[in-house]
């Protein structure tokens, strides 16, 4: 068991994961976005007249219009928008 842990840490050290360095990423998921940023994301995907937008855990939920039709939506922490 100890050998496995040492090997895993050696591999991760090569990747910078055990050295205390933070891995930087340009991706900011919806869970970390402000309400204005979420509205902008929705607008970019064809949603408008957004109302009732609020966080439910790490997800954002609300309603609006897409393609002229009223929709209720959910945006998960990965950024997937689902119409309900």
C-alpha cells in the first residue's frame, strides 16, 4: 500500500499536483459565475427575457424565452443548460 502511495505521489509530482502548486485553468464554471455572467451566457445561447434566476446548490435555475418559446432551465456546474 505504501509503495502504491509513493508511486502515485511521484507521478503526481511530475504533474505538479503534490508540490503545493495550484493548477490554473481559464474555465470558470457557472457555480462560480455571478448572476450577470450567467445572464450573458444564456443570452449567448439564444435565451432572453430571463426571470427568476437563482442558485440552487451549485446549479443556476430560472426561466425565460428561447426561440420565442417560454422555457424553464437549469444550468449545472459543468455549464450544461437543460430545458425543463
